C-alpha cells in the first residue's frame, strides 16, 4: 500500500516551523536545515515544496498575511466609514494575539535586509492602506483623510511596539484607554 | 619613548563598532571578534576594556542612552508642563536621526532575548517616564496623566516604527502633521 502524504499538512508544518524560528531568533535565523529539523522532515522534503529559502519565507509570510486579512475582514464585516476604521484598528491593537504582534515586528525588522520579506510586507500594507482609504473617505473632513490614515497607522504600530519597548505587553484595558484618547477626538 | 594610548578614543571606537554591527545585523550579531576587527584592534585589546560581551553591550547602550538624554534635556531646556512634553516628543519623533531610530529598534528587538539589553532599555525608559510624569502632572486634568503619557509613548514609538513598516522613512512634514493631529486635541 502506498504511503499517503497529506501535502497540505506538510506545507502547514513547514510554515509553522518558519514562524516559530522567526519568533525566537528572527527571520535571519531561518534556514532550510533548521526548518526541516523542526518540522520533523528531511531537507529534501522541504525543498520538494519550495525552491529555496526565499520561496520558503514568501510562502510563510503570505500565509500569515492571508490569515490576518481574513480576520480583519471578519472584524470589519458590513461596517463602513468611521465604524469600519475603528473595527480594523481595534482588531490590530486589541484583537490580534501577542504571537501576531511578535511576527509582525520580526517581519518589519527582517524586511530591512531581506528583499523577499520587504516585498511581502509591502503587499500586505498595500491591502491595509486600500482598506483604510476606502473608509477614511467616508469620514468627515477633519482631519484630511491622508492625515487620518497616518495617525491610525502610527497609533496601531505604536500600541503594538510600546509593549515590547516596556518589556511587558500592555493590558487590553490600558491599550483601549490610550486608543480611545486618540480616536475619540478624531470622531471615531 | 612609551607608546601613548588614548583610552577614551579606543573605548569610543569599540562602542562605535558595536553600534555599526547592531544597525546592520542586530545585537545578536555582536561578537568580541567582530567588534575588534571593525575597530581595528585585537580581541585582547577589546577585552582590556570590557570583561566580556555583556559588558560590551551594556557599555555601548549606556553611552548611547546618555547621549540621547543630553539631547532631550537640551531640547526641553527650561520648559515645563505641556510645552516640555511637546519638546521631548518632538525631539524623539522629529529631532532624532534615522540612525538613532534604527538603534532603538535594534535594542527593542535585542532586549527580547538578551537580559543585559533589557536592563539597559529599562533604565533608559525609567528616566524617560520620570521626565514625562514630572511634566504631565502640570497639564490640565483631561486626559488623566497616566493615559496622556501612554498616548505620548505610543505615538512616539508608532511614528518611529511606521517608517520602517512602510520601508521608507516618513518625511518630517508628514510626521509633524500626524503628531499635531494627536497632540493638539490633547491640549499640547
């Protein structure tokens, strides 16, 4: 009887291993060899699924990005304008897990030196920016939509990073208070 | 004639080398050997000044922190309350160089796995927090001083990170517009 291989499960295990390594030591520490060891496979099994290290990184980051997009789209649902912006921002700051925040930070750092990571982060950011622009246009004229989006991006990035800066994540209540202090005056 | 050695200059060159490596490849890539090579010295010269890698990291981060504190104190000068907070925040977001922003990001990432970096970052943050608290108390009652400081920390971190997130630093004018959109409604 031929041994059946669940290709999807294999691919998932490989991407899971990449994320685990990136969270521990950064994307620079991801190698085919280390991923194979962690996924319990040989390096030739890994290279059966990806042509090389760049494709391995791209596949993983794209999978993570697609999952985040799904979650954000679910959070925004049928909302429009201000409530949609608030839902998207609240997902990023309050809804996302600590692992998601850490993965994003590792990606942001890795993107400084690895073009494949830069390209994947750019693709995600373009999607996020389109989402915000679509809804920012529907919000009142103060402030200017471009400034509003910049503030939202900065406060999202800042509330994620502040916890790492301080060494311990801020509680949900603390993040919510700071977020409200910024969003309410902007009419959100 | 005995060869005179300028110990201060040697120490500076060693710290400069640590910063250069941290900016390129992160603090994890800092080794005595690589620092020595970059500073144009032997490893035994480096270990003449520091007992080991941890002390090397601590010495460097402490030097960087002291320089930043001096710059912030000069920016705040004789101001008090709201104008002092604005001056400190503007220094961090608009006045600091890109190298300073990158060094801070590398430190924040390195602090996740290296206790010596965590301790130095904590020490700097305690000083920054005391500065902000001293002046936040003098600002009107809305919002609560603790929330005000959290918002300032988040927007500072966010405006620094947003440029790395996007792959290209935001222009000064763009950072200033976003900063104003957050600070003005807070009465700063």
